C-alpha cells in the first residue's frame, strides 16, 4: 500500500476537528476561492463563505459573518491561509448553530441518518456505546471468526480496536441487510496487513452506502485511526437499518391495519420507516385511550407514560398497575423496562435513557418492541399490495437511485424518491453537486414549501437544466415531477446518474483532450481490458444476455487488479444459483476495490442494462484513477498506446473533481 499521508495541519487540535474527507473538501473550496481573484484576504471571507453552504451560514447575515471573522482577525487586508480558513469555518458553524431559530427545521427522526456522521462535536454517548456493544455481542457472538473477540466489554474501548480490521463492520452490515456482502470477499486472516485492512474498510463503506447509510464525511483512515464518534455513528446507522427493516408493507403487510382505504395505503407506503413506527405507536396508544400524540422519540416519551400504555396494550398479561400510578418519572421508567423484560424486549434502553430522552436509543427500543410484538392482525384484505414484475423493477431502481442520491450528501435524507423529490429542492442540490454552478439559487425555493406553484418553479428549473445537459425530456414538464410521475422521475434520475458517471470519467487527469466520453467508449475499454488477458470473453452491449453468468465481469475485475479475484470461489454460472453466487461476489469485490455501486445481484443475473453500465463505468473509473505505476503489469504495450490515443495527460481542476464527487467515487 502506498504511503498515503493526507492533508496535515500544524495545529493538532485543529487537525482533530476534521476527518480527512472533510479536510480534502474544504481544501478544494479554499483553493477555489483563492483562484477566483489570485489571493484571498480577510475582507473577502464574509461574502465567499456564504457560498459554503455546509457552514450553515444560511442562518447568518453577511454582517454577522463579518463580525465573527473580525473577532478572530481584525486586519481585513491580511492574506488568509488554510489553517485560518478552517478556524473561520468552525467559528461560523458554532455561531450559526447557536443563533436563535437556527435549529434544524426537519425534526424527523430520520435525522439520525444524517447527523450521526456529519457533526463536528466529537463526543460519544457511553449509553449508546453500551447498547450497540450489547447488540453486537448478541447478533455476532457465535460468528466463527469474531467469537475469539466477543463478547466485547462495554465499559472499555475495545469496540474501537476490534473495528480496526474492518471485519466486524462488514459482518454487522450483513446482519442488518442479509446478503449485502459476499463474505468470501472479506479478508479474515488473523493478522491483516495494512492493504488488507484498507480493503475491508473500503468494502464496508461502499456497502454501507449501498444499504442507505450516510457516510459522506468518513474515509477508511477514520476507521484505521479508531475515530470513536465516526465509528459509533456508522454502527448506529447500521443497527437502526436492521431494527427498522420490517417497517414496510412488503415485510409486514399487517401494517395496512393502520389506514382506512387504498389512498391512505399509498401515503403509508411513501413514509419513512420512523414515521410508520410513530404511526403504529399512536395507533396502539389510541386503544389505551392515551390522549397525547407521540411525535418524536425524545421529549414525547421522557415521562414514560406512553411506554406504560403501549406495553399494557401489547402485553396485558405482563402489566402491573403500579407503572401508571408511579408519580416519579424515573420509577415509572424502571417499571416500564421491567414490563419489557417480562415480554423479552428489554434492550437498548436504561431508565436514565428514557428520562433523558435519548432519541436514538428510544427509537431502537420501540423498533425492537415492534419486531417482537406488533399487536396487528391479518384480517384486512391486502391483495392490492401485490406487485407486478414492472413494479418490482421500479422498486429496485428507486432503491438504487435513492441510495446514490443520499451518497452525494444532501441537506435532508431522501426516504422515497417519488415523494421526497416532488418539491424539486433535492434534485437541484444533486444537480449543483454534479455540475457546480449550474443551479440558479436566486430563483430557487427552499423547503418547507407551502405554495404548490413554488414547487413547480423548482421542478421547471430541474427540467430546464436537464435539457441544458442534453437529457432526453420530450414532453416532460416540472409539474410531472411535482405530481410524482414515477416513470418520468426514474428516467430523469437515470440520465442524471449516467451524466455523473461520464463526467467523472471525463474529468480524470487522463482524459481524452476534452472529448466527451460515451457509452461506446466504456464498452470498448472493458472489452480491451479483458481481451488483453488472453480471454475470449466479450460484451457485445450492456444488455448482452451472456453477461448473466458474471464471468466477463470477474475477468474484467481480475484484469484491473489480478489479486482481487479468488478464482477457486467462482462458479461456472450455469444454474440460477451459480449465477447469483457469482453476481454477489462481483459486487462485493468491486466495492472492496473502491467502486461505489448501488446495484443488486439480480441486476447482473437479469442483465439490467442501466446497472450493467454503471458497474462497468465504476470499474473503469477506479482503474483510471490509479497511478500508472500501481496498475497491473499485465497491460500490454499495444493496450497502453491505444488507450493513450483517447486518454491524454491533461490535468483536472481540483474543484471540478471534488464537486463532482470524485472524492467518494459515487457512481
């Protein structure tokens, strides 16, 4: 493994306030600001920092920003260096957070998916750590490889040492979403070298993104260094994805009992799992004639009354009247957890966590209760929930695009693309990240948007930009997105994802003299790579049915990194089961290399043209990013010369690369 150092800051305290991913992103913004006018002075910062939306400076006026900056350094003509820029960033963020009215307007409990990994307040909750350690001990205690390290003692920091080889996190992802990682791709030697550890962490991060975790500000180095707040943030998200997995109509059709008619069912199907959990909780509380409505997993459950009523409804045989009669909140919380223990549900919470309103642990507790005993019947007709093959494909594509969009790092987490994109804002954010500066923010309307025509204005701009980027949008209007037209939204998202892929390839240092990269270029590159290994395999097109056995992609991966494929694990790909095994292995080793991909094994076995293109382009992108000296020596002279005909030594402006998500390789 190359001796990667990263961006170093002379002040150790300042260095520790940021991850390497954050430092690289901020360094890019800093260099971009300097390039605009040749230098950057203290007086330039108030206006220029307003464009750095991650600071949260929407809550500050330019005068307020200027005041904060002048408190740090009053001489406006002095030049700004990178370390001072970082100090200003931290000060503005702290000031924006402390400003009245600057609290997060989106108080949805889905905020955990965003907040857990992006905060700069590097503290951890010992209570959360203990709960997550107990979860890991429970679900992974019998794992053949991990049982030598488990159980972990929650009172120590052993957790952060054990995760340093990457195996535990990979296994935890598979517990949360079974089959995500082919465990044959995990490096599980007793002592791993730095390269093998890095591969495991890369596999973990790319797989975490692929199941819906937000890991925008995390890199493999953060795990290797054992950054506790980031490790715990990722573990928190993985566990919650597991606990909320049944909160949908496909897994738990009995949830239809929560609604009255098919129109309400459609609304229920579009809700994020946390909202469904709240609706279920209030549905059960209504049976107990509990008068209040629970709207969150923090302040609304602090007094433990809602829990006492909920458990009495779900498990009356274990109830004791003393819980409701208790005058002391802590005492009531203790009695509630005793009741839960009798039900077999005492996990994740202590009485103190209830009283203090820990949102993550309360959500985990309620989700666990739902999994154990949801109190729903199967009396209602649910035949209308059956899906056609077309619906299944739409659902799969929606999932891939949703996780890809979330990997770009939006201001809000997207739970359903057909609902959450209808106001146009998230699409505008995506467009701005993929093609910086293309969005006219002056005419954009920021959520919450109450007036429907404001949503149409946003979506009209989305369509206009799409046309500017040469998307095929015949007879498509902004109102189609506002109305949630599924096929049109998916068509737009596919073209956006494809544009991002082609831009990433074009923007690499070695690109084709400004020539646009096409699908045909990607196809030709892949066939050239495989043929140069002496193989007879060939991909005629991205919908070539012969690709279903996976052999071509295994040969392609082996051609870009020979050591990554263990051919003794590869099947002939004749039966459906063998094809699926190969497909699962392909996805895992591609992620292990560093490819950020969002397809499922079915996309390979069924040869989904769109997802096959993204897989091929992602492998090509990873290969072309590698320094020439690190590329496999098997590359022939003829290949090198032919590639140089289309790939030049032109350099890339860092700001374009960074803003186009090169940092995370999001394809």
